[in-house]
């Protein structure tokens, strides 16, 4: 049976931590930043853990991550 193909877009956006969790970048930080507060811009630089409800779908998209 052939290997499953990983979803390239998902593969580029996620990383696995040392404890095995998946992390992603925060949302709303690509453009239109001038009207957002400095605090909002600063806090959006942090990475966030992927929610439990999304893990099953992501494991199907990227089985080897």
C-alpha cells in the first residue's frame, strides 16, 4: 500500500513541541495592523497550541508530523 500524502499547507504551518503537542502561529497578524492596538500586535506574535477538537482532522491531513 502506498504512503499517505501530507497536506503541504498544513505541514508548513504547524510544529510539534517536545511534549508532543502541536503549535501554530496566532491569527490576525498578516495585514491591516495599523488600526490594531500595540498590545494586540505584540500578543499576536506568540504561538498557540492547537485545540483538541482540531487534532483529529490535522492528524488525517499530516499523518507523519
